[in-house]
C-alpha cells in the first residue's frame, strides 16, 4: 500500500508540474536563494519576457515538485528548470546554450512570450 501511495503522490506531482508548466508562455521552477535561478530570471526579464516563476523552496509541496522535475529531466535536480510554450527546455546550461546559438528567441516568439 505504501508503494501505491508513493506512486500516486509522484503522479500527482508530475501532473502539478505539467499544469504549472503550461500555465504561461515561459515558466521557471526556481529556488529563491539560488544565484543561477536569479541569473536565468534576469535573462528573461532583460529580453522583455515576463516569466511565471514558481519558487519551490516556498511551496509546501516543493520537495514533491522537485522530485517530479528530476524525473522529467532524467537526472538529479538542478535549478532552475525552464519550460517554454509548455515544453521542457531544461536547466540553466540548456537555456544559455539556446541563447548563445540563437534558438532561444525563436522559441520565445513561437510561445507568444516575445513579439519583437
């Protein structure tokens, strides 16, 4: 019974993550004291994007959300985790690589987060 309760909770957390991830054009799962999270939030704001930010350290279900994000990423959690247009982009390294190689702006435009 414990195992099925645990699986149910994990499934609920994944559903919560996906619901939140599709709620805005750009969604950032963050930790309020993380410098990398701050940097990615500043990147998007500097581009004129207004991301929806979910500070998991301030959420009562933050640990479950973090586990669901780890499952989606397929690796130990690293914050921030970014979704654009409801699709998982990844952590800071993926966002910065997309920014550097020029694919971030088209993603943001396609998601309706950037109009220029």
